[in-house]
C-alpha cells in the first residue's frame, strides 16, 4: 500500500465517490433508499473533498496496482470565516434540494455544539474532516495506516488532532490511536456525536 498527499489540483470526483461508498451506511436511517443515499453522499463528500483540497490536506492510500483504497482529509484550525459564496465554490449548494428530504434537524447547529470543545485549543490544531476506506477493502489496516501517517505529521508539527464521529465503533478505533473522548452525546440525542482529541506526542 502506498500513501500520498494529493496536490490542490487533484480531481475530487473519484475521492468523493470512494468516501460516498464507504460512508453512505451512516445515512441509512435518514435516506432509506440505497440509490438516493449514494447520490446524496457522492455530492456531499465530493464537496467535502474539494473543500479539503483547497483549505487543508488530503491523503490517499492506493494498492500496488494503483487502485484507490482510502481517503483521509484534514483541515487546519482555526479556519478562516465561512462566507455564503463558498457553498457554490465547493459544491455544497447541490445539496439544497436533498436537505429538504432529510429529517427536520439543524445538523449544522448540532455539529457546531459538538465541535465547540475542540475550539478551546489555544494554538493551531488539525481537524479530521473525514476518513473512508473502500468497503471491499475495509478491515485490512488501510484506515489505520492513513491515520498513522497523519498522526506522525501532526506530532512532528506539535499539533493536536480533533474529530467528531457519529459511530460508537469508531470511538474504539480512534482510542487505540491515542485519541481521548472529551464530549459524549445524550442517549436520546437526534444526532449522536462523540468529540475526540489527541494531543501531540511528547518529544524527547
């Protein structure tokens, strides 16, 4: 397996499509139809990848034959202020009609509340925007390799890493990588998010 850092000019379409295949199951309760779910997630994660390529860093894992196996996108924080025109720049405006079909929840407000503990960092830190592995290749250590690559870079730069996840299984995955849970969701929350932080490893 080979891990590379993509340049800002990298085409986000295949990266977003992989993330959509990997992460679409998380939307099963909101979009029960598999075709609808994949279409929505492809638009969402392609926009996310475009955002990350422009504002942060995207790492990709490929197999020896060049097959795309996994994607990890990172955003440096604190991030510049978001302006409405950026929805069109990155492609989030394509989600407007889809969002009307989702449950009547203010996802942005819920995510901002979950992310608030991370924003107490006093210096630069790294936000893990999204990590996804091709479904047929999951369980082979690809996600771990991508994360270890990113963690080594963050430790070198003495930067904490933070994330939010809506899957309790992922909490165990990130805990093994040195992350600590700093906020947990209420059991009956409409969108359950765990907030996690990894301080940089101490240097000798």
